């Protein structure tokens, strides 16, 4: 199918199928005051989604239900509630195997329950988009914001992006399909945000016109056969490799896993074009840098403002994509820094570990401040961490330890 | 599938592998082949790595021959012996994760319906007793309760054969197997009853030693699943290795088990009967005209 031939035609809802670059970059934007969940709905409304499968888990339940309203309005081809996150992700896989554009959402324990599916999606080259509104993982039970699940997602072979704001979320849902459906990528995308902070707060988001939508997914641009029996019949396998303990079976599995990760690397060029780079920087000539992702970046911005008031100059690196990992970009952005502060919303500090493994002289990296279990991350805590790193004594913040 | 695909590009026929030539010239695509013609045409499932004397393989071959439209059929499965054979068939086989075949099939069936509208794409799940009744139980039952329109076939060898002979929910009570060192403590699960409760439109229990019956059941199940609702076939497909059945007695064993706990039974819902009669001309389901009621 010539995918350019449908540009300018309308879908069943009368939306004009628009060149995605025109829609995202040139079309007029309307400022709208929405919650993050509503923003998800508005992005999906314009994404020409064929199938969405929903399941309740805080804090993504509202977004998943709002997409049900889109289905009722006719903007999504099919929509239903699955019976668990593992089932939902399997149902998503089936629809994608059949050539549909698929959307779903999950969070925290749901992400963990679904986990068996994510490497399978990547290995099967299914360009499903899964919104992950991060929250704490049990136990003890917590529904509060915490990004620890991203640490697991980063090793699945999926693309993993981490949105800071509702505006990121809106744009990246639409741009995400454009990247993950590229034939040389064709991988699922985990589009993460910090639950509640993004999903349940209202923000002004500039929306693209409601009468424009993305071109539909073309499953015949997939690097692997679509399971729709529209391709010539072939025996897809002789002697299933799974049963063989020999070099050729190991080599087959090994080369495919390498190919999946290579595909994630190949997404780099598309992602740079769509997101205007894998990272965003401000004043990286400064001696001190705050490097982070998600809403910790917003808190970092506030901390930088407070520190500037005291005459302390601090630069900022916002990491947008965790997979592909912006290695070259970080090497360049951090080359002048003596102190690299990495604030995070999780107990293990997965981002600091990744950064330490990337840059020379990793002793520059301060793996914190870290909060978890739903605690907020006041800018003052980041300010204190910066001061500690550069040897300025400051009062201990009440209740937060020394 | 456009049957034009099952043709050679002019000039290429002599260069195609014999395997492919046979499939084009003697395969079942676009033809009405039956189990009684076995041996006279190229089967969709031919070579396989299954054990000698495996009744499951015979059943899978029969089932695939019975598909009403193999050129528009996609199979879905999970871990187990059956997968090793089905994945070598000349039609697509989707393997997702352990026990999620009915979830994958739900999504696949819906995705294909969105893309192809009224053109039928048959989705058929074939999974073992462990995959269906144990690890996949939740997704199997929910796909039935949701009235997902595809066929589920349980290849019931009453044991985890592929992993070396462990007890499954479908093992009969008392059987001594791995992980049941003192014998299984509870009854064989009644999945047929559960299929009924969950609202399957067609349910049948079969053994492989009656090929025409297998063919008839599979055909009905696949046709009904197109529009009426979920269908379920439970087939006894013995594991001659784990149950130490001599190869030459596999069919005798199937007969014995058929007489004991696998008697042929078929349930067809009223909607399914009407559908088969009206849409596919099944004479046995055509409703006889009701005798005129005498007026007073």
C-alpha cells in the first residue's frame, strides 16, 4: 500500500488523515487545560488506534476508561476490558500480530504482572504502545508515585521514553507511533510518566486540531510477516529451535536478540528527528549539573532557580529516552561538569547507575536525592544535595534525615 | 488470502523448492480436501519432530485437514508438545507466552475482524491440557465468557508431556506422575462443563481414532466461531511416552479411554444449529416445519 496516497482522505470519524510532520510540527495548536489522563485521551483520539485493551489499576484507570469513551464515540476500532494485566498485554499482542495499531496503559504492579509479555512483544517486533503511569510496586502496598518499574522495562528490548509533562505526553504518544512503526525499528514503546504528578494534575497543553489524525498503521511495512494469512504460505519453521541444544539454535536466538536491540538503536535517528534530540540541555557549561528524567526534571528546574538566587550556577540535562540510551549525548553534555546530581523517584537509583556506567570519572555522579513510596521531592532537597556535593554546609531539612 | 498467492510467479516455477511446488500443485489451499483423501495430497502439516506413535500428532493432522478455509486460518498455541508440530505447518502459528493463547487469540480475532470486516479469518487455538486448564485457565474461561469468536482445541494427553511427565489438572485422580509422587489427589477437571457454563456455542469431546468424526467436529467448531460464539473441542491425545503405551497399542488405548472417560459428546447451541443450517446448509440442523395448529 502506498501510505502517502491516503494523506488528505478522511477516516470514519471524518478526521483528515494528515502527514504526521505537518500535523505535529506545522498545524495550529489550541491551548487546553486538561489532566494528564484527559491528555492521553486527546492524543489517542488523533492516533487512529485500531484496538485498545483496558484494565483498572491506579493511577492509569481514568485514562483507560476515558479511552473507552473514545471507543463509544467511534474513534477506536475495538475496545474491551481484559481480566488481568498479563491477559491484557497478551490480547494486545494478538491484535498487533493481526496487523492492528494497538494502545494500552498500565502501572506499577500491573507492569510487573504483565512483564512476561514485554520481551515477547519486542522479540515479535510488535509496535504496541503501552503507557506506563509509574507507581510503587508492592510490598507494602502503595499506589503512590514511584518510578522503580522503569528499571525492569529498560531491559525488555522495548523503547522506553520518560515524559516530564503532560505536553510531552501528548506529543510523544503521537510521535511514538511514528517512531516505533518504522520498518527498521518496529518495536513496542513503553511511554512512561510519573503517576499522579502527570496523570492527575491539570496543565495547559497545546493540542493539535481535532479534525486531524495520524495515517493508519500499515502492517505490511513490518520486518516480520503479519499473521493475517495474506502472505504466501510458507513453513515458517523447520525443527523448532527451542528443542535443539546445538550451536545453530543458540546462534539463531542470539542473533535475533541482538537484532532487537539493534532495532532500538536504529530508532535513534527517527527519535532525534521527532523529539528534537534524546536529551534537552540548559547551561551545560556549568560546573554543576542536574541530570534527570520525568518529573524529577521539573523539580530540578526549581532547584536551579533557588540556587541561582544564592549565586550558585547549575545546568540541567533532561533525559527523554532511556531506550535508546543517549550515551553520546550524555558524554558530550557532562564533559565540563564536576558534580552531577541525579534526583530520582525510586529507591535503587537506576538512572544514576546508568549514568555512572556511561561517563568517565563516575565519582562525579551523586546518586540522589532519591525519594520513594510516594514521597514528594521538594526542590529544597535537591538544593541541599547540590550544596553538600560542593561542600557548603546547610541546615538539615526537618524529617528528611542528614 | 488471495489464492493468487498460491501460484508461481511466471518463470519462477522451476526454481522454487520442491516443497513449495508440492504445496502449490498438490496442497489443500482453495480446495475441499477431506481426511479420507489423506495420502493423496500435500498436507499443511507434514514433517514434525514428535515421538513415534504420538496420537496427538495424528489428531493435529486431522484437525488441520478439517479447517474449512486453511488459506484464511491462523493457529495460536502455547508451550507443549503440540506446538512443536503446529509451528511447522504451512499456515501461520502464533506463540505468545506460557498459557496466554486465548488472550492472544482474542486480540488476534478482533484485530483481524477490524481489518478484514466480513471476510472470515479463522482463528484456532490448539494448546495442551496444562496450557488450557492450568496456566491458561483464566484467559481460556474469560475468552469464553466474553464470547470471543474463535475455536479452542485442548490437546489432552493428561500430563505435561513436553517437560517430562508432570501431573496436570486434567490428569485422572490417583495417577502417579512427577509432582504427584503419591498419586493425583483430585479429580480430572471438568472443562466441558465449564465451557458450557461459560457459554460456548459448540462443545465436543473426541478421540483421534475416528478421523471423520474429528473432521466433522472441527469443521463445525470453526464455522460456528465465525459468527455465533466461542467453540471448544477437547480431544484425548495420549502421551505414549509418559504413560508407557506401546506404540502399536496407541489406538487401542484411545478406544479404551473413549469408552471410559472420553465418550463422544457434542453440544450445539440453538443459535449455532440455526447458523449451520442457514449459512452452511447443515441438513441435520434444518428445523422441521411445525405442524399446523388446529384452530378451534
